[in-house]
């Protein structure tokens, strides 16, 4: 063999029996077949063997299997982000002429897709009150094919009565999809509560360190698996095996991170609830959170993200100044990482509700609780003393 050919000979030279604790990062687009008769292009690689890197390498399928195991799912699809997971669910369960329902408190870009891409494809997505419960029956039409739930909702944190919504949906043969990102797929057991499709932004708690973007779509039964699979294939939602290996590493510390984050977050939330300048704290484990009773009944814990609203003698400009004065909390979107974050939501679209530019969302990280409370205390005191409110 010429040395040029040797360079391209992929036959392994090193031993392949390395028994590491870490899942190897398998890169690869092409899969080599033993003979022409074995060539196929099949997305169902977990059952039928590897055919093409687009449907995942062993690293991706290892992550998929571990998420499926955690959520008690039949199968999990790994996709490039939470938003891609949302798109996959819509495109698998809706077609031109379909009607879908989405809580007004759903993740903003989910609602944006409903009003943009899907409307253009002839799919009508109707917003509903997240606390509607059994009232959802009245919104289900002959052409309803999908009901979204997200619990707690983004930013305003309403906890939904999932079993009641599922019951109404299933009476009419409608599929229920849940954005289960807050629960990291573990604090709320989606399938035990009857949900058909559970998706997560793995970007948040599974990744856990603000350095990857990944999503998952998990299904309980074979029919949903067969509905999603071909659309997953057609959309070409491939992910990087490097990112999957970081998510696999994140899984190893998910339990300790969630335990610590729950404790610190409750400490900060309870401190805010007692603060004279704070009107309400929207944390699922506090009675002041809409849908708190559903949380108590259905969840096994709470996470690191919650919101609170200043009293109306604090102006929106002061709220902004307070957030700008924070030294440990950084200003940023997304959550579930190790760093505490704060962000103001000045113009939320919540029909019948006006948060008056005084709603702030926090993500509590792994910093010392007393430092976080000190940071909030100093920022609030400095701004309100200077500008003379209270
Ligand atoms: C962040 C988030 C998403 C989107 O996830 P990306 O990975 O950022 O695309 C979807 N749903 C919820 C509830 C989220 O918080």
C-alpha cells in the first residue's frame, strides 16, 4: 500500500477493549456496511442497527436511552435544542387544517412558532388559560390533534392540572404534549400522569453548565414513536456527539445539583416573600404560586427558576436599576446552569394580567445562599434609598 493510501485506511490498529467509565464520543456520518445487501437508510437504529450518523451515533443513542430510562419512556429522540423538540412535536402531530391548543404561559418561541411557521402551514394554534383544567373540553374541536402543556409555565410559573387536561384530551382522542423542562424529566412523571409526549430542553438541567444546546422528545407508546420517527428523519435533526457526551456527563451530577438548587432556591424565594418591597413570589412550592395545589399533588420537588413581582410603589425604571445593580446574579436568559441569573420581563403577553414591568425571573445557581440574598438585599436597598421609594 502506498503511504497515501495507508493514511486513509480506517482499519483500527489500537486495541478496542478499553473499558472506560465515560461513554466514548463516536463521531461519524457514514456507516460502513458488510455487503451491498446490508445497505439501508433506517431511522430505527436502536432496533435495526446503525445506518447513518444523521440518526445518531452510539453516543447519541446512549444519551437517548438514558433519558428514556429516567422518564420511563418507550423511546427518546435527541434533537439540537428545546425549540427543535417543540418543532418536531408540532410537525409530527399537526398537518394543514389541524387545530392545536397551547397555554398562554408557554415558552415564548413555542407561541411564536404557533403564530408564524404553523399558521403559514394552515395549522391553527389557539392559546388557553393554563389554569383551565377540565374547561379545556370546551376548546377541543373535531380537528384538534394536539394539546400542549407546560408546567410550570414560562416566567409566570402557573402549575397545570395535567391529569384533568389529559382526561379531557383522551376522551376526544387528542394527544397531549408536555414541555417538561422545569422538572428535568424527573420532578414530574409525565407518563404516569397520562401525557403522550414529553419534551425537554436538555440545555437546562441535564446539560447543567450553560455550555450546550440539546433537546429531547420522549414517547410512551409505539404509535407515538412511529408518528414521530419519520418526521424526525425528514427534518434531519442531527446533533453533535460531543454535545451528547457533555449531556451524559451532566446526567451524572443531575441529582446532587437538583437537590442543592431546590434548597438554595427555596431559601431565596422565602426571603423575597418576606421582603417589604415584594408583592408576590411565583415559586411552585409557595402557596402564592398559581396552581400550587397541583404542584403539591403531582411533583416530587421544585427547581431553580422562579419569578417575583415588586410592589407598585417600585417603578419599572427602579426595577431595571435594581437588576443592573446586582453583582453576583448575572443578567441573562436561559437557566438550569450553575450561575445565578436575573432578568426583567417588561412586556409579557398574558391576557387579563398586567405585571406592569415589575416582574423579575431568577435562576438560582450553586453560589452560597447568603451571598445571593446579600446581593439582592444590597441592590434593592441601594436603588430604593437613592431614588427615594418606600
Ligand atoms: C429554554 C427552553 C426551551 C428551548 O430550549 P433551547 O434548547 O434553548 O432551544 C423550551 N422550553 C422551555 C420551557 C425552555 O425553558
